[in-house]
């Protein structure tokens, strides 16, 4: 496992220069590494899923072969019974065929019928043998694929853990590149800011919005300034990062993106000047760490289920 981690690290992060510390990668390089590693993980999972499909097909083939063998066994048993019955009749009839003609349908010779039944039995034995061999091979193939899949599953888990660790390291490097917002005092407090520009948002809010857009792929608009009587939006100190069209519940992927975005804002809030984050009817105040439930405001948007709200100092 340690070896696979080193291999992935070498492939993704690149080798260090001999005798010197590796140069610090730029944000662009880190994002490229992150994208490359994500694609490798996706490919690994896709290959594993393809193997699972192969195992399912092998098991289905084994089931079909088992049913074919069952049918062949029934045919063979019936044929053996027929041949046995005719043989007993011939024995009972002796060398004369008079009794045989009375027992059998008119116009048929007992010996000819017995020969025909024996030929049919030979053919059925052939089908039985083929079905038996086919079932055996299908069972062996399914078993071998199942064993390999079990081994592949262990490898996928190990390599995915290695990849997740590296993804975390790359994200930490990206977070270290997040700048300290303007106006931070030596005691950790923040100097007041007024909104500027046509967007009517503060410089810290503008920086936060840019950093979020840099770190996350957002498919819906970001709403910041609103002319209201209360709250942070009219002061230019808040933005809503939408995860769906307004009023609609986000997809599971959108919900997960919101959780990731909120966690990132909290993690980097000390550098960027985040005051609080609201998401899914919960609030996280950086001055009093921890998520706290909020009262029901009566709607998806009002309860912040379709967006992450970030307010700045």
C-alpha cells in the first residue's frame, strides 16, 4: 500500500530536484494536479465497475448452463427409461416378433425402433456431456472472476485511500495560497469596510467571491448586494452561492458541493474575514465555532437549502 502511495505521488506531484527542495507549485499547477488525480481515480473506479459487470455476466452464464444441464439430465433419464422398456419387451418376446408387433404400433419393427431409440439416446448423451462440460467451465470462469474481483476490490480501496490522501494534500497546498484579506488587524480583528464599485460589495467580500469561484465549479449565479432594510446583503458584506435555481432543492451532488463549500469557507475564514456561514437551516459563527440550528423561516430559499450564505466582517 505504501508503495502504491509513492507511485501515485510521483505520478501526480512529480519528482523533486536532486539536492534541492522541490519548487513550490503555483495555483495553476496544483489545480492541474488535482484534476489529473481526480481523473485517475475515476478511471480506476470505472475499470473496477467493468469487472463487476463481467462477473455478473459470468454468473448469469453459469446459471444458464446449470439450467441447460438440468434439461439434458431429464432428457437422458427419459431416454434411458424408453430404451430399457423396449429392451425388456424384446427380451420377453424372445426371438419371435409376433408379440412385439402386438405390443408396438402396426408397421413398426421392434429392432428398428430399439435402434432408433438407442441413436436418440446417444445424441442425448452427447447433449448431456456438452451441457455438463459447459456448466463446469461456466462455474470455473465465474469463480475465477469472483476471486479476481475480490482482489481488485482490495486494490481499489487501497489506491483510492492513497488518492484521497493526495487530494487532501493538494487542497491544503491550495488553501495555503489563499491570501489574507485586507483590513486584518494585528490582534485578529477586522477593520470596517464600505462597499465599492458598481456591485456595491466590500473588498473582502469581492476577494471571498473570487476565491470561491477559483476553488469551486459553480453552475448557478452568485447573488450579493440586495437593496433591503436589514441583514448583510444591503451592506455589501454577504453573498449567496446558489446550488440550484432559486427555490428548488439541489441535487445530491449540489448538496455535497454546498457542504464542501461551507467547510472550505469556515476553514479559510480566519484569513479571508468570514463572520458566519449559513447552510441548510444551520449557522456557523466563526466567533463561536460549531454549527447551530436555525428557526424555520418557511421555505427552501429562506432556510438556505438551495444556497450557501457567507457573511464577512
